[in-house]
């Protein structure tokens, strides 16, 4: 078996209605990632980052492209990212998502 990659997303993009344009774009983008990784022998799976039925630590890597609902669960999200980073490769650190960074981003707009 090749390496395992989890693509973390939010609950609104798991099992969504493909007629919704934004959701369709997210799914297309993530499917393109899955297809590209497959060419290199990396099995990818889209999962909801808050799904406690998933063993996140069996993945060799985690990609964080569309976890947009993290803002409502920032402490939980950062705790999960810090925990994941101890056991697997994560493409972004929690510092990109912490409340202070997020508040600075929102103030910029």
C-alpha cells in the first residue's frame, strides 16, 4: 500500500449537493488533488476535520485546503493541528489559524 493522505475539509463540503457552484468548485479542486497524488502512489481521502470516528494518525500526511468552519472551533482546530503535527506531516501550522492571526486578517479587510 502506498502512502495515505487526508484532505481535511469542513462538514459543508462532505456529501454536498454538486449543483451548488462553490461546493462543486471545492469538490473539483480536491478531486484534482486526489488524482494528482494518485499518480505518485499516494492514496488520498477527503475527510471532515472534526470527525472523531476517523483515526487521523494513520495518515502519513494531511492537507488543509478547505477547513473553513475552523473559525467557529478555533481552539479545537489548533489543538488538533498541533496534535497531528507530532505524528504526521501537515502542510500548514496552526499558527496560520490561531485567533490572533485570524483577527489580524479580518481587521485587514
